[in-house]
C-alpha cells in the first residue's frame, strides 16, 4: 500500500512543478511583452517630441528668416526705430529691454531665493520647513496671469504713490512681478542642491572650529554652487519667456526704457500685442517671428548651459 501512495505523491509533485514552470513561463512572457511595449512606447514618445520640436523650429525659423529678404540684419538688430507703419523694424530696443528686465529680475530674486533656500536647508526648524516648502510649491503652480492681475491692481498703485509717477508701469513693476514668479523655482532647486551637499563637509568644517555662518558661506554654498547656478538659469528662462504677467504691468510702449518707471516693451509683450494685427505674408509678421525665434534660441542656449552644468556636477 505504501508504494502506490509514494508514486501518487511523486506524480502530484511533478504536476505541481510543471504547473509552476508553465506559470513562470507565462509571467515571463507577459513581462517580456510589457517591456517591449514600454520600450516602443517611450521610443515613439521621444520621436514624437523631436518631430514636434523640429517642426516648431523649422516653422518659426523659416518664417523669421524671410525677414532678411526685406530688410538687412543690421537694421533689425541694431536699429531702435520700431515703426511698422513706416516700414521700420528695428528690434534693438526690445532686445535691450528684455535683457535689462531679466537682469533686474535676477538682481531682485536671486539673493532672496538663495537666502530662503539656506534658511530651509540649514537654519529653520522642522515645523517651519514643513510650512515654507509647501507654500513655495503652491506659488510655482499659480498661473502667470494671476501674478499679472495682482501686479496691475496692487503693485502699480503702490508704485505710483511712492514714485509720484502718473502710471507706474515699466521695468521695475515687471521685474518685481517676475521676481515673485521665479523666486519659488530658484528657491526649491537651490534648496535641493544645498541638501545634497554631504554631511561630512559640514562636520569637517565644524571640527576645524568654523561657525555656522562660515560653514554656510565657505563650505555649503560653494559645494552647491552648480545646482544653484542651474536654478538661477532655469529661473532666467522663465523670466525671458514670460508674457501675460509682463504685458499687464510693463506699459507696452515700443521704446527703449530710459528709467525704471517709463512705459516700455520687451520681445514677448511686443509679439503678443501685435501678432493679431498683421498679415501673415508681411514684413511686420516676419519681424515678429524673428523675435520669437530669438526667444527660442535664448531658451535653447540657457537649457544647454543647465545640461552642461549638470554633467559637470555628476562627473565631479
């Protein structure tokens, strides 16, 4: 009686093993199919992104380059006379205003952003960190037109009172609004860069008798400098390309800004204010497309710099 039972047990074990092998084979095939589908899906997504990006560059660049069949590059880049009704398309004033606005925004935003990042990463207690970081994340998600509306209804009347100007529109108002917009981005990325500095750097500095301020200024910030620079450049890309908030507070006057309170215009605001009023096959439209192409090139250059800094940081 013992032998048949043993034979049945061995047979059941063999069947169980065969079922396990069959189940594992099916699971392996499902995983293999899922990996294959995922690989082709990601490949298709990358190709689609490249195609869309290429089409944007080709369309804007092709239309923009038609401008130089009508006027010379010198007239476009170095002339301050923008009078489309008189066939004058000098964009130098918009280029200078854009660079000035970006520089003024960074002068206002970077010290405050980096200071807040240091506060969150090195000084603040946990309860304060848990309050500041969600607030910064919330500020990142607020639409730009909300910032522009606050600038229009709150900031401009305040600037009129303190400056005595009749309008208050200009570079200062736009820079303050942009500084508030880019501050959360620069602060959060700088915060992450500072947190990523190894603890042993701080311990070594404290062991040598350094104070907290010396550790922050001479050890932590230099070690996190590439991440902070990347954060500043990322904030700069948003400041350069921002449109609606700037349109609402800058004044939209096509002239070179001679003071912080003079109504003026930048590349983005000039494009959005005039693009709907021009014919497609016109020099005016080609000039606006060239402005858009310049903004695209500036964004590409800034993003390339961020990538290079990130690669150097990984190599280090």
